[in-house]
C-alpha cells in the first residue's frame, strides 16, 4: 500500500451541490465568524477567535499542515457561490498506520441541510481512493448529537466513549470516538 499525502497540487473536489476548495486568505471574514461564534465553537475545545488576525493565523496553520503533509482542509462552498460556508478536513495524519482524523465546522445558517454529510461523503471517498488511508476517525464531544448523527449516516462505527477526558472552559467533558475502515483494504 502506498499512502498519498502529497497535497502540493491542491485537490479540488466537487459533489452534486458543493465545491470543496482550498481555504484562502480572502476567507478570513467567514473563518473569523466561525471561530469566534460561541455557539459554533460550543463543542470544539479551542479558544474562540477574538480578532481577525486569529482567523488569518488559523489559515496559516491550515496551509502549513498541508505543506507538511500533516493535514488537508477544504472550504465548503455551494456551486455558484464561492463564499465559505464551513471547513472540512483530514487532520492528524498518521502515515505509519495509514490513518487520519476527520473534522468539520459549518455556519449555523446552513445546519440541517445535509451539507456536512454531502461533504463528508466526498472526503471519505478522497481519503480512501486518492490518499489511500486505511482508517478515518472522528472524535466528537458526546453532547454533539448532530455530529454524531452525521457520522452514523456516513457509516462510521462508534469505537469508544471516554468519560471526562477533555478539559475545556473549566469543565470536563466526554468524547466519543468513531471510525470507518477502507473497504478496499
């Protein structure tokens, strides 16, 4: 098996309704909204952005992760509208074990429309067919039932429920670990 994590030529991905493209600096306003909105960040154990420079720094982190083959992230856009609605990506690439973690964030005005499921299906296809990962994982806050439902609909399997394993904002929270295995391996 040969893992393909050379993302120097960024892979533009398309679905029936979406274009998944590279995150760029002109996405700063949308990323600042996503990363500063307390409701959006509710289940993400990171400090919210407080200024646009935080969003620019995040864009740079995504760029470096791609360059170093540690992760790749796509801006989720609708066909006919290049405005970033959310981000989806493969994080924490583990080349030794052919694994990567899936993560996503979406503007709440697009919740409940199947956008993350549609994007996730494309990322799974890319992860298995182009990158050749054996396993994709997802780690979510146990309270995030919407994300859990998306993962189940995408055929992820619940692997574990860790009690109070994450400390953020002064509280311990549970996490649930999901995975999906490449059926071609």
